[in-house]
C-alpha cells in the first residue's frame, strides 16, 4: 500500500480507441458495462466498488476480485477490468476503507489498519463476488502491495487462482538501488511526520495518489525489517500473527508477472512476496519491455490503456486454464 503506488496517470487515455475498436470487433455491439456497487466488509463497514461485466453475462465460468495498489483508487484499473469483462470475465474493483469510494467524510481520526484491509475488506469483496456469481470460479488479482491482502483473508478457499502484477511487500531494501534511500526517507521520516500533523497521510496534496488513513500510514512507517511482523501489543498483535499464519493455508496456482524496468517490484521483492505464500505453486515471469515492443513499462505501465492491446492478453491463458500454461510444484518458482 505504498503511496508511491499512485503516480500520475499521464497517457492513460492515449490510444484508448485502439482498445475499444478491438473490443467491438471481438464482441460486436456488446461492450462491457461498469456498474457502481456497494457491499459490506465483514464488520459491516460499507465499501464502494465497480463491477465490470458484459450486460448479457449470466453465469461466467471465471470472475476476478481485484486488489488495488496502496493509495491507488479502484477507478485507475478500469481499463484492464473492462478488457477482461469484454472477454467474458467479470471483474470487481473496489476501494479499501479510507480510500476513494470507501472513504468517510472525515478521514482525520478514522480508524483503519492493514489488517482491516485484508481480513475485513478483501474478505468482504470475495464474499460479495461469491454471492453474485455462486457457480463461478473466483480469481484473486492484484497490483503491487495489494498482493499481500489476499493472504490474510478468512475465505481464501474461495480463490481458485491468484495473479500478482508488479507485486512486492513494500520493503525499501528490495527497491532498485537509486530508490532505496529516497523511499526510506519518505516512508520513515516524512510519512509519520505528515500523518501526525494531518491526522492522515495527505497523498493527494503531495500528488502521491489518494490520502491514506493514519493507522495504515503509521504501520507502513514503522516497518524496519524485511519480514512482516506486528509492532503492536495485546489482542492486535495476536490478530496480526493469526493473519500472517493464514498465508500458508493458500494453495492456489499463482501467476506473478513483473517487469525488468520496475524499480519497486524487483525480482528480489517479488520473490519475497511469493515466499510469504509458501503453499502456492507460482510461475514468476519477468518481462523486458523490449521483448514486447515497448520502450518502458515500469511499476504502472501495465495498466495504461495505450499498452493494453500488447499486455492485457497475457492474462487470458492463465485465467482460462489453457493447457500450455505451465505451473511448477507448490513452493517452487518458474522464471
């Protein structure tokens, strides 16, 4: 949930007509619709999201629950969600409590933690999708640190597969070498200072995406070790320990896609994230931009509409369980 997950969306609309034209050719006059929805987290907190689906979609074989990167609103992922919906795969994008469509009127003083985002919000999104599509497969898809949230859910057994795009744990030591010191200063000096001053992390004012609840921001700022661990005491510490133990209960086949020019989701960072999911069978692919005719992709380029016709089809073979998509044994990586 890094604030740096939310950079400028310059160029996000560029060449979108190319993608829309390809959708029309594939599906005639039927284009996906984006339906605003609200649903309850496990504790009853109301979350906002968008269901991307074809208007005539009744019982699809596969659906997706999409976890955003930290500090990035769900609307930023509408391009890839619409593309998947056009291929008959409904996608729920949603905002965690305290962010975007799930933000209260007053963020100062609003209580929220990363544990809430995972255990309550993400679990609630999975439960809502199961109720909406009771006979369909549910795939958990995520960007950046959103990949960590599936591990702490109470209903991960509903997920048949996982897709991680640019996944990492947010540990600054795993970043590209030119980003490590600047990110350490941002996370551990400016983030707590500004959060205490404002009562939340003012991401919008800094052009670092959405504002982030104080509890989440201070958890991020307090992290000093590569491993995730609780810095709290008492019942909250036990809650975190139990949440981390749930990662081992997940055995879903996993496709981890990252990019050679991504300074945040490096090979080391991606492998650290996958090591948390010790029971999964993971295929980790590192894609060089030049190999697909692009100059750069980085941490956010996969979701640019201008890159959609090139990059988004890479998801379909795994989502459709095509036989030529190989997955290694649990606990192993195929790179």
